[in-house]
C-alpha cells in the first residue's frame, strides 16, 4: 500500500509542478487543430488567422534586420549591405529596418493602415545629445490585408557635422499599436 500512496503523491506533485498550457495562443492553436481534425477548412482558416494575429501582437513591437545599406531598398529583403559605417562629410546614411508586431488601423471600406512616427537622436562619442527631433519623419502604408512583410528605408544626413564618431538612435512609434521600439546605429564621419 505505501508504494501506491507514494506513486499517487509523486504523480500529484508532478501535475502541480507542471505548468498548465493555457492562454490565447494555446486556445487559437487548439481551435486550429480541432478544425483540421474535423476536416473543416473554413474553421481552420479562421482559427489560423486568429493564431497568427495573436502570435503577431504577443511579442509587442520589435525591430528585426536593421542594416546600414548602400541606398534605399526597393522592397522587402531586397537591400544591399554597406560594407562599413564610415561616411564622408555630407554623405547620406541609409538604413533598412523591418518592424514586427505593429498594429493596424481600420480606415473603413476594407482598408487598413500601418503607420509610424519616427524620432531621431544624434549623440556624440561622449554620449552628449546633439539633436533630439521628435517626428523626424513618418511612415505609413495602406493595405487590404494585414501585411507582415514590411520594411522601412530611413535616410539621415549629418551635413556640417565635424569628423568623429556618432550614434544615431531611431525610435519607431506605432500609431495604431501604441508601442515604441528603438535601435541605434554607430557611425564615423571622416
């Protein structure tokens, strides 16, 4: 008898120590699996869209694939990397960034909008803020679908800046998601 009680106590302890999987992602995935098992494509598609939307926003706004480039990228993933971050005086500084986890605004008539106000700070090598410009630029795109392959070209120019090392800090403020995300780019002006 003691072995049965010990086994039951161990099973209960393991069950209590194992976190239960729950939450919006698990709920959406469970609905998608149930629809697949039932062979209901329409229900699967709806559950899959819910799963994608939930996963998209659960991580919050973040930035991926931030690169210095040789010029504006013509499309998503179609950038040419710059070999270094040393620029001649007055040379434009091109950056490519892919935001993820942003929100969508409903413009009506089946149209959605993705929009950002973008702030810029320029700091010298000692960390002194030389420029702090809110809404340095903005970005928006209208679409009929929840586009998730989005890229933004940013261009800055430090015309008149003396030779030296600088840090550019860009902050993307999501108009519809209500979140912000920042990245920095260290450069040298010759």
